[in-house]
């Protein structure tokens, strides 16, 4: 009887957890433009107000800082509130604040207001991101890499869906209208989906399958993690990898403008900038579940060595091609 009830519970939990994962992925798609769509607004803001690119991009730096540095506190609040209320309330809060942040951007007539919008949207984006990733880990102890990869893929690839609509809105109605429309719609969708979210109860995870590759023999407390040299090594590695990617992400549109290639048609009627952003976001999103799945099968350390090695090589290729304005070391000669 006990075995049969465990099987039924496991089957029920399996269906539930995939549903909650799908909700988290959609929420991540809805906040992706906060980071990966920002570059489309930089030049229009510069032209409208005459603010320097450096001053405008400082808002992006504020957004990234708030989106990341507040996540430990937001995750802690989710745990304190419990599985029934924590994810629901934190993601709903995130939906409201990302909408408010972009509305502030839409009406900002000073750099200070633009920075305020970055503070608000960064806080909301971090609330959604931290909660959705944390929820994926809790629901999928046996497939953490894949679950987190799929969740993060929504954030990485989500902006690919809206590159063309956002550029159309900016070109035809102004960047203010694009901020306003997309901010309200995306925030509203996140808020509504948040009402369906919850975390797993301990009894629901009792029958969860065991991981293929055991990553750790026990769970560590937050204090133990902070005192571990390995954590700080991983943190530094993550900062370096993220910083290089974010610098490229935020500057794609200004770079295309500087080289006067942003509006050149490359294929299927798409401009160079539009094509670059779509390809970048799709590759960014697809790589996350792929490497998550790989890490579940060969371990985190080997996967990081592969991923970081590839990143270093390809960034070096990009730098080489920029310096010599010719074929990169990645291209056939």
C-alpha cells in the first residue's frame, strides 16, 4: 500500500512540477526585455534628450546591481513566507514593480527619473528571477541543471520574441510609448501568473527521483556557504563571465550605430541590429538548458570548464576581429 501511494504521489507531483516550471519560464520571458531589450532604447533616449550614452547606460548598471544584489534577501523572504505564500507574493511584487519601473522610464524627463526607473525595475526583475530559479531548484532536486536551465532560457531567449515589436513601437510611436505598453503588459502577465505559483511541500518531494550525478552529500546553511572558499571562487567566476556578456548586451545597438550597420538589411527583410539581437537572444536561451542538462549528466565542474573555456575563446575572437576589422580567429580564412 505504501509503495502504491508513493507511486501515485510521485506521478501527481511530476505533473504539478512541470506546470509550475512552465509558469516560471513564462514569467522569465516577460521580464527579459528589462535586460536584453534595453539596448534598443539607448539611442532613442540619447536623441530625445541629448544625454550622453555613458549617463544613459549608468541606468543599466543600476538595474543590474539591484537585480542581482537584492536576490539573497528576496530569496530569504520567500523561504520565510513558506511554499504556499512565498513564491506567489514575491513574483506578484515583481510583476507590479517591473511595470512601474518601465512606466517611470516612459515619463522620465531627467536622468534622476531614469535612474529611479532602473532602481524599481531592477528590484522587481530580481524578485521574479530569484523566485523562479529557486522554485525550479526546489521542484526538481533530481534535475536541477535542466530545470534551472529551462527557467533561465526564458530570460535569455524571451527578448527574441519582442525585438521586432519593440523596434516597431519605437520607430512608429516613440520609445516612451514602447516603455509604457510593454511595461504594463509584461508586468500584468507576471502578476496574474504569480497567483498560480507555489513551492513544494516536503511530503511532495519525498518520492522524487535521485539525481544521476550526486553533486553534494548534504545541504549547507547560508552561513556555511558564505564561509566556504569555493562559494567565493564561483561568485568571482560568475561575475567575470556575466560582466563580459552584459557589456556586449547593453552596447549592441550603439555599436551597430557607430559602424552604421544597424539598419542594413541582411536577410528576410531583417536589419543587422534586429538579426543580431534575435540570434544573440536565441543562442543565449538555448545554451542554458543545454548546459544545465550536460551538468546533470557529467557534473557542474566539468560543465563550467567547457562553458567558460568556450566563452573565453569566442570573446577573444570578437576582440581580434574588432581590432583587425577582418575575419576573426573563429572564421575560415
